[in-house]
């Protein structure tokens, strides 16, 4: 049956926006009653949508009548009152893919005081500059920055980055046009980070410089030979230590922390600016975006050598086994004797403790190793797992001026120093827990703790079965490479590392294939853990095996540390504030927890962007070469994801060893590229697919011949396989042309000859 359109009311006319007017095939004025004159106004389009605010006074038609209000909804049965409207849920945004998400919390508004700007030189004569803008904006068109003419006393070139202050004057050169740090500054802008400080912050810092340290109320500890131990290039020194023998064979550890709570006070310009930076410093190769001005973080607040500094000192009294018996908190004045690094301290240990022989801090370094080993033994007894300390370090190569990546091995001195930091944070957390759980202290102590949930038993069983299947895949002895239920995970990993890497007294196997398998085992064991988070409740930390844990040791890099210092001192002195101050502290605590989440997200984004820049500079030179002439790099397969986690295509994670970085090989891209430019059968470079006959489908891949014939599984690639990778192609996204998607291929390495296997 065909509907007569001439009798069907036009819904667009009822809404007041029918573009066909008299030529419309549907009926107009269908709802207008007979008592309304023909020259009546059009229907109310707001009433048609259900929300005309004028009601009876509206001059447009409501249901064919002038100003008739919207009819009331029918009342429910057995009720004299209309039903209450349901509360509307908070509005959620819609992604382009159609998925809905809750909007993330935004950073607090920064100070409106004038702040210098980092600008890019557009021309030299006249000297015109423009502010840096985000290199990409998915939701809006890119705007051209407005150029301004400035004056400068230094010679500049086009493309240089400069800092411009009041009066349109250039105060200094930030990065030359050819300097790789210029790209790092662009990443800072892309992530919306504040990179200069406003004038009100500078005035507060100048006030601290003028007033000095206000040391009259501090405990004088300058006679103790404190020393700092950090990285070689560290400028913001948060911690210093002094260790001396205690009674009955015990130890007394004096751990000094930069007094951030004194300088960064809630409500001050420094605190507001630090919170606007999400309460964190950000680190990139050759560049640091500090949370605090450098005059504070690298000078007045930093525990530099040969100067007096304010510090929050935690005194730990340990027994002969390393167990902490008592912890007290002091605000003191200290004088650091030297700035050491993990490298130089390790050289001191390796040289028979002769490097710093006769120095004031010689005893501290000797006791540091003793206490560090005692605390490590205690951790192992609790079940703490010490993972392999191989890490990736991105840096700017001074010779090539390009981003590069190397593998770094942690020093034993770093382990010892870490144990003192963990001692401070765990014992400080106990003091905060006492304040939070105390009936009186809970009224004015707002603690921030770091916790981590334990992995489920199902995850542990999956990891155990994964290790067993990995041993079977590579034809290894299950008694050696399997993880039994009676063995602790830390003991299992240490046993394998002693077998492959060796010990000071026993040489290792020195087999690259076993090294690849061990790297995969370390990676899978670490991935089994859940992420640690900040919270207001003192919950256990699984990896450290402690009941509570707080972050006290980084007050110049994390605003949470400054706030925790303040609350710790407030509880130790029993300083109860007013009700208004306590409400403010509670609001600050909640804001810091949100800021910590944003800071972690930004740091991950920065790390990924820097890694992308490194890949671009490393691989772009090989694009012009023939596919068979491109250089191959050794690596190890760390894991596979063939289930398409979060909608992503199946991928293989490969750790390239020299240079040291991890790449993701998408099977879809690999197969597409090889099908588009199929190499000859003699070349033996094939695509791969998942081997469905393995117990865990994400454990092994098998190659396919160009004609689709599968080869024997001895030549397959699995987790723990030693492989060679090379560049296959590059994909550039149309809507994100600044990002390169690199496509790689791989070959298995022979288990006997160390060359690609004959297939």
C-alpha cells in the first residue's frame, strides 16, 4: 500500500525549517485548528523539539494554537503528584570511531601573570619571531602564529628558538635551528606543557633569595658528612645521606631530603604554577621541563655540595640485621661534602674502596654497601623480585647530532642507594598511617600513598604454563627452564641469570639464543605485574611487599612529595589547623591525585614521541636502498599479541640489541607489504601467520611461501627467538602527516650457525 504524501504532515515544516516551502509534497499546516486565521504565524520550532521556554506567551503556534503550553505528562496511577524526572547522566563525548568516553580532568589554570615566551625566528632583518604552536590539531584547523618584531643583542639565524621577555626583547638563545633540542621543544608545545615561569613566581623566588634559609629554627647538622649520589648529569639533587655505626653492631642512617614544603606552600604562586604543570618535572633527551624554577630546583633548594641547605632529615636506627627499629623526623641545616654519581661510587667499590680513601664520607660509602645488601636480603625474604636492570637510554649523539639509543646496565651502587630510598619511603609511610588512622590525627592529616595490587592467581598460573610451553618450543629442559610452584619467582629468575650470564666466579653460557629466551622471560614476568597508583588510602604495595608506601624522596620532581612533607611534619608536631585549612588540604590532596594521573599520561606521550623521532632519524636513510640491500639488525622476540588487544592488529614485539630499542611488527602490514612487492623465492623473505597448533596461540608464528604453502615449524618464529629485522616500508597517514608508521620484516636466526636459517 502506497502512502499518500499529500496527507502526511511535514515534520520539517512543524519544526519551522522546511526548505521546499509551497513545493513540498507533504502537508503543511496540518495541525492548525479552524479557529486560527490563515495569516497566523508559523509553528514554534522550539515547541516541536519539546522545549519552548515562553510557554503561553509564545507568539508562534503550539499544536495549532497560539501560545498553548506543552501538555503536562500524565500522572501515574495511585499518585497525586507527577513523577520526578530522572537525573540526566553526565554527558559523554563521542570518538570518531563511535566509542564513548568520559572527558579527562583538565590541568588547573596557570597564573595570569606575564611569563616569557619561547618563539621561533622567522626572519633576521627585521628580526621577526612567532610563538611555537602545536604541530597537529585533530579537531581544528591549524592557525598561523602572529609574528612580532623584536630586538636582540645576540646574533641569531632563521629557525632559532629564543626566549622573549617584556618589551619584546630577546633574553637568550634556547636552541639553534640545527640543534636536535629544537625538536624536543616542539614536543613540549605539542603536549601543552608550560615551559617558562610567570613574573609572580620569579618574585617569590627572589624573596627566598633575599630572606635566606631562615636557619634559626633548624637543627644544625652541618658537622655530619652528608653526600649526594645521583646520575652523572643530575642537577636537581633531592637526597643526601650520612651513615654511621650504631649500638650493638647496628647502623644509624641519616637521610636528608630537599625541604620542598618550605619553598612550595599551598596557595603560593609557586604551588599554583607547579600544580598547573601537573605537579611533575618532565625529562627529554637534552632537555628538562622542571616543575620548579631552576633557581630553586638546581640552586636554592637543591642539596648541592659545599653549601648550606635546608633539609627534611629522617633518622633511621637499624639493628645488626638491617631491621628498622625507630624513625624520627627533623628539619635541619646540612652541608653536603660532595656530589657523587652511581658510576664513580661503583668505581670506588671495584677499586677496593681506594678511589675516595681518606675522604670524610668514606665510612658512609662502606656502610652503604653493607646496609644495602642487608636490606636487599630482607626484601628477598619477603618475596621481592629483582628484575634484570637492562634499560633503554635515549640521548643526542654529540657526533651525529641525532637521537640514539643504547642499553644501560644498572650499577650495584644504584641498588644500594635505592634501598635507602625505599627505607625512607616505607618508614615515612608508617608515620603517616599512624596519623591517618589516629582518631585525632585523621581530622587534620591528609596522606597520599602509592599502592599496587597483586596479580591474580590465574595470571600466575598462565605465566607458569607460558614458561613451560616456551621451554618446549625451544627444546629446553623443563627441569631447568620451568617454573615450579614451590620456587619463588625471584629465585627462578636469579637462577636463570646465573646460568646464562654467569657469576663473578662462574662463567656463563654466553649463548645469544639463550640470551634472547631469557630476555623474553624477564619481559613476561614484568608484564604480569599491575601498575602502581597514588591514592588516599594506605594500601599494600605488592612489588615491594610492604603494607604501605609513600613518595617522600622526590620533592623537587613531584609536588606530591612537597605535600607529603608538609603533612608528615604537621602530624609529628601535632599541629592541628583550622577547619577551613583542613578542607583546603583535602581539596589539594584530591587535586594532586588527579594531577599525578595526568603527569604519567603526558610523560608516556612524550616518551612515545621521542622514540618516534629516533626511529625517523634512524630508518629514513635506508628508504632509498633496495629491500635486499638494507641493513639487518639482531634482536629477540619478547612477546606477541595476536588477539588484537583494544582493537589493534596482531603484533610481534622485538627488542633490537644494537642500537637498543623495541619495535612492534604488525603482521597485517608485513603481509600487505610482502604481497605488494613479493620477493623472489630464492630471497627466502616471507610473511608469517599464527601457528594454531601451539598451546598458546600467541607463542609462535610460521612463515608462508609466496604460493601459500606452509613450511616446517622448525623455521618458525616464537617468543624468545633470536631474529634479524630490517626495514620494509614506511606508511604516512593522510590526516597525521607528521607521524611515520614504519613497517619491518624479520627472519629467524639459525640455532647452530648464527645466520638466517635455510628455509
